[in-house]
C-alpha cells in the first residue's frame, strides 16, 4: 500500500509539473484525412478509430494509424437519413438522424446497423446523444407541442423510451436545440447538462428528474442561442454559440459556470471569438485551455476563456481531442487532423 501511495504521489507531482510547464498554443496545423461531398457534424474517437456520421445516410470508420476508411450507406425504405448525432458504448456504435422520422440505429449482426428506435410526427428533430455508462444512454431533441424530446435507454441501447412531459421543465415558446455539432449535451457521472436554444436543462440522476437554469447568452432570434457546451468538472463548464446568421457578432455568445450550471457569467463579451458551433476543453490543462470552432474558424483560450486567439480561419463544425495537442475536426466535405503547437 505504501508503495502504491508513493507511486501515486510521484505521478501526481510530475503531472502537475507538466501542466505548469505547458506553453500556450500559437498555431495549428491542419491535415485533411477524409474528403467527400458530405456535411459531417458527428464524430467520435474510440482508441485509434474515428467514427463519423453524416448526411446522405453516410457513416464510417477511419483507422487513425493507417488511414484506412470503411464506409457504409444507411437507407430507410426509399429515404436517405441525415445523421447529426452519434455515440458509443464499450460494445456498440449508435447514430441518430434529424428530421421526421427520427431514426436511431445501433450495431447489429455482421456489421450491419439495426433500427432500435423510430419516431414520427410534425416537429420531430433530434440533435445530440451520449451514454452515461454501457447500459444507460440519452438523446435529446427539439420541443414538440411544448414538450422537450428526450429519449433514454436503460438496457444498453436495445430499447429507448421517451420521457413524459410531466417530468421535464415546461418549454419556453420557441425553445429548441441546435443540431450543429453533437455537443449540446454533456454527462459527468450521473449528472447531465443539456443546452437548449434558451437555457440549460440539468438532471442530477441520469434523467430521472430535471430543472432548468437561465444563461445570459442571447436567445431572442430563431438562430440565436447556445450551440455547444462542455464541462471540465461537475462545477466548471462553458457554453458557446451566438447567431449563425450574424457570424461576426461577438456579444453575449459565450459564458462560463463555476457552480455546475446554476449561474453563468459572460466571458470576453464584445470580443472575439464570434459565432462558434462547438467548444471543447483541452485535455490535461486543468480546465484552463479551450478550443472553440465553427465556420468562422478556430479560436483558442489559455486563460479559461478570458481572452482568445484566432488560430485559423478554416471552417469546421465540430471537434474532438485525441490528446492534449492533437484533435480531429469535421465540417463541410472533410475531416481533418489538427495538431496544435
């Protein structure tokens, strides 16, 4: 036991020293690894594999070591779904389409995808999904008849059930969510945060009970609101967005929370970055370093969002980090490797 504790202390000290000695990023190198005529808003990194789901019913895997691509097309009868959300458990891959009907697939027999949930109706539009653990997962969507669309699985994704309106906060008129980057939902342990266009919905118990928190991010117009959230701990989180129809706007479009989402403070207000569709904390940086991107380019903060630097003007929709200096981003017609330096 003493030996274990000593090793733990030594490892912790070296980890802290390494973080303290980090230099802020000053540039990013961008290398396309996949090019096609697709809109790609959902990516997922599992080990050395990047999975993606896109429009035109397209989904696939990229081996990040060899560059080998395996791709498929998922049709539903005569229609071609558009996928904007995906996630995984330790055994299965899931992807969810936007629009009516909503189609949720999981890996089935012989590598084929199996339809495990379908929902039809006016206004049906799902935006993002994730898993708490191998058995329990959640997907969130726009409001239908004044009620949020939230479906949950408790059996590893084999079946999904929609939450009753009476367990959810009452929706505000015009409230929905943006399916821009598959990052308007975040889970840590049993806790869940969902970014709507107007508020943050919070559940402390894997979706059994819910409450809503206000944010100062602009949300009056149809295209205004929160597009993406990320949490470093159950207390420290960030939300970004704005108005994609006014991409140069940089007021009331980014905020931080230090109390688990109950209250939010605007950061770098009136300063860039402007509209962004995705935000992620950089791994191994104690929650200090953040990358936000969108079709307006790639921005970076080394001081917990107080100031930002534009590292690139290249357009992307979504990003996921492999480690603390390499990430992968997807957007219109491509997926690229990003090396931050």
